[in-house]
C-alpha cells in the first residue's frame, strides 16, 4: 500500500474508532462501500448501513448495495420512500439540497432510535472542491464525512478498495436518476422509470458508463467518448432507437461529444 494512502487509512480507522458507533448512508457506490467496509472492520456490530429505496434510485444500485453489505457482513436497513419529496419533484437547481436533507434526517432518526452516536456519508476529498447543494445539507445536519476528513480522494479510494478486496473498486460513478432530468422539468416516477429502463438496456449492450438524459420525451444518450465509434454502427443505432421508443421516448439522439459528468449543469448561471 502506498505510504501516503496508508497514513490516511490509519487516520480513517482511528476516527471511526473514536466515534464508537455509526450509521452509514450507503448508496452502493465506490466511496460509501469503502466507508461501510472500514466501519464494519473497526466497529463490528456498532456499525450499520442504511440505503434509500426510492423511485430515483435504480434497481442495479439497490442490488449492488444488498450484495456488498451481505459480503461485508454489516446490518443493512432499507429506508423506503414511496413518493418523491415535493421540493425535489419541482427540480430546482438546489434539488439535491432538499433530497439530501430529507434522507439524512431520516437516517439521523434511525441512529437516535438505535442509540448510535454518529451518521456518516461517503463524501471524499475531491468533493470538497465543488460547491454542491447536498453538501450544505450535510453540514447543517452535522453528518460526518470521514473519507473527506482523512483526505482520501477518489483515486486513492479506488486503490484502497482494491487492496481490501472490494468489488466496487472499479465501479463506474453514478448519480441518482433525477440527475438525468433538466432543472425546471418536473420529476415524475414515469420519467424516472423510462430513463432506468433505457440505461439498463444500454448496459446489456456493454455500455456500462452511460447516461440517458431525458428532455421531455427526447432521449439524449451520452456514452464514453471512446465508445462513440462502436455506438455509431447503424445496426446498433437502429436497435437502440426502436427499444427506447418502446419505453415511451418519441425521439432518440446521441450527444456528439460523449458522456460529460453534470452536463445538465450547463444551463445554470456560472
């Protein structure tokens, strides 16, 4: 293990030990998977994981979360959210603030019920460079971000995850399905389901890092730049177009520059 990562890893474990008992907000992604693993290693049964179940969370993330927690051997609670928070549904530019606040408040309630001392989230050192609406909610509710406090960035988290035997070490980054719908356009279960089915289909074709941005009933597909040549095979494009139209899209197009994280933020003031 790289010496710098080793120092950060020991700092992370020391911090968790001092907390005594923790509830981890667990998405099934790279960052929170590492946090769940180390929390379980350090605190044993005094660490649990909580995962949101919502129309905005794709089934593949929930499946991953179940598998990962089972392998780690940590107690896993599913937090059911059958409807979309009205403030989130409106889909303003600060949508993530309201979503993160509601989820963290619910997890804090679970922690209090069980007598656990701290609620943790998987934000890392790279995340501190961005002014994210969700980060504001985390600060207000005093949710702790141990990976960030230990100075671990995404690259280091992937390396450490690999060395600890976590299958998520090379998992592509994902965001909730609401991130596929432009700000100002209402988020509905129907739109989310259409996007999830479209992305699931594209996964079966071998496009693991892909986004289907939903502009009303127009599907704007983003694949990794290096996948564009393969995607632009006429037979593939015909298959994709037919399938996505069966899901309810009227028009299907490809973003020419390829996948770009947070591409829907371009319409926001700089």
